């Protein structure tokens, strides 16, 4: 599948404080490129202030709108914790570091992308951002809030599958993966708690943790809690998620 020109796919990224830099795993960019898209990075240029009342700082809203005008699709990538202020909770002791600028830009991107029906693939933190952007909430920390859950935060190599996931028959995710069950990698201690009505759960781990979501009313709004960008070179079925994003971003057009 080749689209010409390739759809431009934005990748959100993390910030490091010292030395100051933006970063994201190369695997996201390689997966988008392998799927026929043109990956570009989206650094959050923000004030660093906590979100007042769950609203993105003004500058980040404007950034997000300007960015989306130039994109065909978006990958909300993995990363650190989402500030629970975005869903009206105080931080629990096990909450990790949060980044107001990244949160602000991603919430604004997600909300605008939803309104504009821009294709979005959410991965790990990206799934969580999609949930919170549409009014849902998260487990701030699975081990302390859901002690019966299995281990989801592993120190394995990135391409090692550590737990199974059941995929809901009839979902877009099931169609793309072509299987009712997959074994996946897992590097998260947060997870979706209250899922907004617009998003349907498409995958669960055996302990009931949400591992996949999609919005049937959107062209392509799909998210997974695992990391397909680390798995597709070993298991090509996982590239199908990126291919579907790129195809939707290209408006369904195909050449060659
Ligand atoms: Mn998991």
C-alpha cells in the first residue's frame, strides 16, 4: 500500500527536564513510515502550569488547532502519567511525574481531533488521553487501586509479550488483527476506569483491565493499551493498526 503524497501523521512526544529535550521512541516513527505515512513530531511548547479546571492553557489550544490544520492523522504515543486534575481527582501517592504542557497539548489535540473526525491511533498513555479528553477517568495506579489485577508494568525487552488480551468479536480491532486473542507487551501502571459512552471497549486482559477502545462513530478512533509499535517487526499483524490509521488519514485513497 502506497499513498502519494504520504499522509502526514503527527506523533506526540515527551519532555525531559535536564538537559531539556523532547523525545519519543523511534519505533512509532518507523511503524508509521512502514505503513506508508510521513511521521512528524509534535513538541508541546507550553507554560508548564497545571491545567486550570481541566482546560488546556490558551497557548496549547491554539497550538493544537494550528497543528491539526497541517496533519492528516495523529498518534497519541505512550509516556508518563496523566495529571488526575484533568478528571477531577487529587493525586494519589503512587502517581508518577506529570507534564502539564504535554497533557495540555494532547487533551486539546484529542478534543479537536474528535470534533473534526481526524483519524487517531492511541497507544498506552494515548488510550488514556482519549478516555480523559472525552470525559472519562483513569486508575492512577493499578497496583494500589486494583490489587487483584495482574502485573501490567514489566521490565522486559519492548517486544516481549507478557499477557493475553481478548478482543471483542465484530470490533474494528478484531477485524484488523484477524484474531480473537493476542499476546501483548505491557508497560503501564495506569488504565482506563470510567470509559466515556462514545468509546467502546474492544479488548480486555484476563483481569478485566481495558486494553482496547474504539469509537464506531468516527472514521478511525482506535486505541490499545499495549505497544504494537514494538511488536510488528516480529508479528506483522500489529502493523495493521498503523496501516488502518494511514489509510483513514489518506481519506481512503489508494495508488499503486
Ligand atoms: Mn497490560
